[in-house]
C-alpha cells in the first residue's frame, strides 16, 4: 500500500536588512500621508464640507481641520525620520572609511617596526656567515625633477659592536650609454659627494644619504657598493643591487 507523500514545503531565503526595512516603512508612511493630505485638500476644494456635518456654505468643521493638522504633523515627522536615516547612513559610511584608513596606517606602522626589529636583531645576533662590515641596503626615491633621485645607503657592523669600525665606501652606477656599458662614480652624479670614497665611522650602523642626477641617454642597470674598513677591523664588503629592485615607486 502506497503512502501519501507530504507536499514538499518550499522556503525562500531573504536577506535581513533592518535599516532597509525601516527605510521602506518610512517611505510607505510618507506616501500614505501625502495621499491623505491631497485627498483632504481635494475634498475641501470641491466644497465637500457638508459631508462631515458642516452647514453647506460655512467653514469646514473642527474635526476635519484637526484631522488635516494631524496628517500634516505625521507627514513632518515621517520626513524627519527619513532625514535621520539618511544622515545615519552617511555617518556610518564615514566611520567605516575612517576605520579602514586607520587599519591601513596601523598595518604600515607594524610592518615598519617589524622591519626595524629584524634589522637590529641581525646586527646584535647574526648568523655565523654574516659578521663584521656589511652593505645592508641601498634605496632610491624619485625626485620631482626628471632623472633625479634621493638615495640612501646603509652600512652595518654585525656581531662585535663593542668598538667602532671606520673606513671608506665607494658607490658606482653601472648602465648603458649610446649602446656602450659605462660605470659612473657617485661623486660625478651627486653634489652631496665630493670624493670617490665616503668616510664612515660607527658601532652599529650608518646611513649615507643625498641626491643624484643621471645624464641624458644613460640607462642605469646596477648600483655597485664597495666598503673598505681600516685598522684592526680591516675588511671589505661588496654588494651589487639591480636598479629596478632598489627604486621605490
């Protein structure tokens, strides 16, 4: 004997949006109130006072006037509620944008602090293969002038930081000029550098900063850095950077 199957119930999933529902309700209320006001106004214009108990040619009775006044007050209240909703929506959007901006700023700050922490950790607790004088980094930032850049070279002393290390560091820009490979010393590109070798003296790290301007028709490819320590800590550190890798946008 076959059993009767119960009809399958269908469910419709709708998204719950309290703000949108309230807004629709206010809009419906506004439309209803406007319709009522227009209806009463039209009745008055046609001389329909007698329908509510007036004397034909006299003024509208008090009840009609009170109802009309009540509708006007409800209409004004509905308009204010709608304005409040719109204002609240704008405030929420501004608060959200501000929160997003704050989060991005905090993430940037955290990344910067993490980078600084790693930098100092590498200086104070280096691996066995990286000790002594090091060419840590080279950074280029474009200036407003064409083919002009700000540069920053970072030298570090890794491991034994009890005494100062001193010496000279030379920087060359390697590139192509009219189809020929060319090596240009930093002092020939920068007014901030006077000698072939820049003097350094530090315990933990030292920055060498300035501006450089490339000649026309010169296509830079690499930055070559050679640092030479003198005295008891005599050593040499050399590193070559790709131009595109150190250029910040």
